[in-house]
C-alpha cells in the first residue's frame, strides 16, 4: 500500500512539474526532461531497443531534437543514449540482473587505449601554450573516441538473438529512405530540413544529411546499403527481396550524392570483401558492376568537364597537403616520442607550424593549407606518441583476429557468421579511409562500425528457451 501511494504521488508531481514549465514557456527544459523520461521507459522495456533507436535515429530524425537541445551545454540525443546505456549496463551488472560477460582482449585494449589518449589530453591541458579549449577538447575525446570505441563494449554485452539482430538490421535498412531523401533534397530541391543548426556544416555543394560533412553522410548511406544486402541474403520472400532492393537503391543514391571519394573507396572495398566471402551477393554485385560500367561510359563525356570531376577527382593539392603533413607528423613524433605533443581537437593544427617540412619535393607550404592531419594514424602517432600508436595498431590487429575467428567458427549460426563478414566490411573500410580522413570527427560511422563488430563478437542467445514450467526435482536417496 505505501508503494502504491508513493507511485501516485510521483505521477502527480511529474504532471504538476510539466504543467508549471509549459505554462512558463520553458520548452527546452520540458523537452529535455521528457526525453529523459522516455529514455527511462525504453530502458525499462529492453536495452536493445535503445541501441536500435540510437543507430537508426542518429542519421535520420535525431537532428530535430539536437537543434532544440543546442541551448543546453553538451547535451545531444546520441550522447544521452550512449551514457545512459553505459550507466544502465553498469547498474544491471552490479545488481546481478544481467549475465556476466568476461572482458575479451579487444575490450582490454580499448580501455588501455582510451587511458593513453586521456593522459595525452591531460598533458595538453598542462603544457598547451595557446588559448585554452578545454570544452572542445573534452567533447572531442568523449564523442570522437570514448563513444565510438565503447560502442564495441556496449553492443557485445547486449543479449542479442537472431530476431533482435534482424530488428536492428531492418531499422537501419529502413533509415535508407530518409537518407536518400536527404541527398536528393539537398542537392536538387534546396530542402534544408535535415541540416543541423547546432554545428557548422562544411562541404557545401555536396549532400551532408544530418551531419556536418559529406564523408559521414556517405558512410551512413553505406552502412544502410550493406545491411540491406545482408537482409536480402537472408530473405526467401520475393516481395520482401524487391522491397529491400528499393531500400538499397535509396541508400546507393545517398552514397552517390555525397560526392566524396572516401565513402566511394569504402564501398568498393566492402563490395570486394563481400564478393570474396558472401556468395549470395555475387549475382547482385556482378549485375551492379555491369550496369554501373555501362552508365559510367555513357555519362563520362558529360562528367569529365564538370566541376565535380575537376575539383574532386583531378585536384591534387589535397594529396600534396597530406604528403607534407606526413613529414610534420614524423617530426612531432621524433621530438615527443613517449607521450606525443598532447591530445586535443586543434592540437595538431596548432603545433604543426613548428614542424612543417618539405617531403619528396612537396613544399611545406602545402601542409599549411589544411588544418587537421587528415590521417587518423598520423594524428594518433603525433598526439599520443609511441605508446598510443602501438596500442592503436594492436587494437586493430585483435579486432581482425576476432572477426576471422567468428567468421570461421562452426559452433555459431550461419547468420552470425554472415553478419561477421559485413562487420568486417565496415571495419576494413574504416581502416582504409582513416589514411585520408580523421576518424575522430566521424562520430556516427565510427560508432556504427564498432557497434556492429561488437554485435558480431557477442554471444547470441537462442530465440526461444525451452522450459517445462516446473522446477527440477531434487534427487534424494531412499532411506
């Protein structure tokens, strides 16, 4: 009886609280509290619902809430869901409400790596001579590195079954409709509904979706495209296969309209891996290659003189800048071999002025034209030193070893083995493009990639656990 009375009083308090704030026009505060209550309600249902909502909502509808939440410091829907999931995971583990999952080598290396980057961040705070940027650097560390790499830890600890993985795949596959609409609207119709207002949007003239850059938009489209192909391989219903093919076209349209080389390179690498390891996709890939080749030959005379071809394909200055920055990065490492120059969002850009050199005939002046290193490996090497760089390499080696074991494990289901192939596609693609861009800025694609790897490496439970409904009888010896 006292508990029921407290429950009624709690609801009365919540109603009065919302009424007072609505009457005073505190819309942002009401939205924040309402979102928190909704997250708690979802958590009471199932943590997997939050995970699916996170990965499907981030490239589609969360932008509208994030534009409103801009008035609150550091709060976005993605950050709230991520840190909420982490807290709930720790609480349920402490209360023994969840089956214990032992840490694997990848997770141990993740914590070591994040600790090294944190030490480099603190070193930057203590020794940085320029204007302090504590807020930006902490946000960069939390969302670009902690959120991305801890996604593996979170997803591996979810109690996945084949049905729940299918729901996860369908949610992201259906997001391709909105992703494709974003690309068409931004490129041809002048629709800016999905443009974020809480961050600066670069790459004007290209589709960026809900993100700040075209690269991440293209990679989000690639994730949806690959998951559509995975679902097609699992489908035996012709109508469902056709519906998935329409979703695939929407995702492919978004990938094309990003007009950026890195996602295109990631797509080519992914298709090559699928052709090698997933026989069910070979007819689709071969047909797509033939149609794409014919369309490319027809469009070549019209494209070769276009601004896209001249600036995005033939322009060599971005390549020269990266070559010059390689020399700067190695100079930074030689001067600061143990802990690097310190971790921060603008640390490399600020410190590179002292280390600019000419490399292989490329003038050092080329390196001064760009800010970030545009190479994740170079940035980690310069900012965290030898220890961070070696741990970063070791971490990737362990991930590929684990995915190889999952792909060849005869004790797991065929669906989980196929899923590990698609997780491998995403991981190899991320490694390939990390030589040309800074992964720390690609929050969604990094989280989606490492989250998919975590799901692939999780222990999937059976969908139905048979039970008699009666407790087992205790065996007693007759007296």
